[in-house]
């Protein structure tokens, strides 16, 4: 008998309705009542993980503590719940098939014909129940990526059907997220797409227990009754999800709609506590009514798609709320930076953040922007490639190594200040082979970051192949770069700072993956506060 209760979240009518945010919001409500909850996501594409995907495809690749390259929804789960996820929380069709095919090659199916049903569905079910094996979760929320009716979602829907039967009715439920569009010509909300979508789900043997309806306008009781009648759900199980000004408001809206109460009733779960979202509400209040505002330039080459830098943008929101400051992010495309214009552009900003990235496109723009920030003493934050570019800029313009570069960009540079890590040299496979996940870093006591972290040892998550070339360390240090964080085992430089500037910090890791609503990341909090001080000093 299963100890955990399962909630399956499916989507209909349209993609991008925010299944991840609804799942995370429900999880937050249940967590605030004292339940332990986790969320997992199944993605119906053939890539084994999103690590090899261009950010333009599905947005940023989120990295977990255990070094899994995952869908950006896992970032929302961690930011909402303040609980760490792992590889088990994100599975793709590619990974499912890879496991089944590897078993087949080992002869483990004993001569049987390997088929979608039962072999692929069994593997999907096994992976859904992996989290149950940990024995620590009262509730496991499983989000099925894609839209109901898609060919590639079918094996997942079938697995959910089977699992519901195996688990018993009161141990699982299905939440179907749909769109209730507003036709402005008719001045009406339309229920038909939702009816069709629920019907499609039924054709696969699944009845939705709860409908969450995305809408731009209030859904009247009449429409709720209509949806309930035609979609076979109870009236209180038609939940309105109206557009919110921030995703962080969604748990509060779902609480008002009593989503958690309906879920608990249907799962036969008794809760002794009411939801306690006081801390959360205060966070949202500070976010919506800031006392100050600042402009931070985000310099990267994927800026057209906001999701490419999701975790960085969310970390700035957390840090903004902590500082009671609205952070306006000015996206600057590094490829189109004009050397003659950049000073002008940057002097309108209160801080500069140079984003992570891969490949040579747009790096010269990043270097120009960093020079400007360094010379004008504007707060600068470089993340991963951003730190590497800060080293190249310093080497070129201060050490006068005009050809300084990373061997990622120019293999034949005469001054390889950023070089490929030794253990990366023989790697040819691209998927899952970077230096990934959580690694320790020792912080120098006499440094700015020591004051920020208030700790001598920290752990941060990584995703890179290149590193600062320690052959140049002495020269960089002699000229003013402080290497304030180093991996204690390998000596690999993790943090650099420029003590001559007010706030100039570069990190080889990705602090943005660890910032949550409850624990905004100290580096982002300090950066936003430095930008605020800089702005005040300008006026
Ligand atoms: N391309 C660089 C490397 O692999 C930086 C990676 C990143 O910014 N995540 O080292």
C-alpha cells in the first residue's frame, strides 16, 4: 500500500498555461499545512535531458544539486518550496527509452517483443514511483509536459491511467489545467475548448477530478456550473486561475480559490494546520509596493527570450523584494553592443550583470560592457561566462595582453587566460559531461564575499568546461584581482573580485539556481543593495 498520495497535472487547450506554477503553488499550500511535498516533471521530447538544447527551445537549463541538467520548471519548484530537487524529478521520453533500450540490449526482457505498452509505460510508472521509494513525501505531484491530445504525451497519459487504477481512487487525483478564452467581439468567456480537452482526456480513460481554468477575466458562477456539468467535475472543483501580476501571487490566489481544501478532501488527507503563508504574503507585499527602484543591465546573447535567463531574473526579484526595491532589468543583446555607444548606455544603469553562455557570439560586446563598468566603478556581477569575460577584459586592458581570450573562443590565442579544464580534454560527448552540480568552495576571510556569505565554506552549483588558467594567477593578483573563492581540492578559482571597485564580483558557478523566496541568494541581495547605493551616490 502506497504511503504517498499522487497528484497528476495535465494540460489542455494550449501550451504555456503555467502547469509548473500551478503545481508549485499547490505544493506550497500543502507544504504550508505541514505536508512534505515534491514535484516531478515528465517532458515528452526525445532528448535525454535538456542539457544539449539551445535556450531558445525551452528556456534555461536548470541544474540541480546532484548535477542533473533539467527543465526550468524545477527552478520554480525549488524557488517556491525551498526544497532541493534531483535527477529523479525530471524525466524525458528520451531517458525512458534509453533505459528500456539498454535493458533490451542486456537481454533483460527474455526474448519478449519490447513495446510501448507495457514496457515504456512500466518504465514511466517506475520513475513516477521512484520518489515514493524515498518514503519521505506525503504528496508527490507529477506534471505531464505537453498538451493532452499530443501524440507524444499518450504513453504518459496511459501510465497515469494505469497508476490510478493500481493506487486506488482515493490515493491519487488528476488536475487538468485549461484555458477559458475571452472573445472580445462577443464579450464572452468560452468553455468549449475546455469541454473538448476534457473529452480528449476521457478518450484515454482519465477523468479529471479538478479543473484549473486560466482566464483573463473572472469566471462567473454560471460558467463554473456549466464547466462542472459538461466536464463531469464537482462545482467546487472548477478553480479559476486569473492572470496575476507576478507568479508569486498564484499561491495566494489558489488559496482564495480553496484549491488545497478540495485536493485534501479528494485525497482523504486530514490537515491539522491551516495554511500559513504569512512570510510568503510579506514577500509579495514588498514586491508589489517597493520603496526604491533601480535599473540593472542584463547582458547576454539570448535576451530576446526571457526564459533563457529565468533563474537570474527570479533571483533579482527575490533580492529586490529583500531590499524593498523594484529591479528593472534592461536587456542588452551582447551581439549588438556598439563600442562607441556602450558608455552612454551603461551610464544610464545602476548595475551590470553579464550572463552565462557558450560560444563566441557576442563576447566582444560583453568585454566592452565590463570594461566600462570596471572603469566607471559601476556594480558588476559576472556569472560563469560573465566571470570568464571579466578576466579576459582585465588581461587585455590592464595586463596589456591584447590577444587574451578563452580557448573556447580562440583555440590559438597567445594568452589563454581561460582554458579547458584538464579532465575535459578527452571528452567528446556533449550531453551531461560538463562540470556539473554542487562543488565546495573555500572563501578567503579577508574578502568582500566572505562578508556577503558570512561563511568560510560554501557549496554552489556549476555548469561549465572552461576555467581560469592558474598560469596567469600571479600576474592577475599582482595587478589587483583577488581570487576570493577557490575549490579546496583542485585549486580551481571559483570567485574573483576587484577590491579597488565598490562591487565587482565574478563567480564561476551559478548562484541563481539556489535563490528561493524564503532564502534569497546573498550575492544577489548584496548586488542589488550595491546598485541601490550606487544610484543614490549618483544623485
Ligand atoms: N562556456 C563557458 C564554459 O563552458 C561558460 C559556461 C557558462 O556560462 N555556464 O566554461
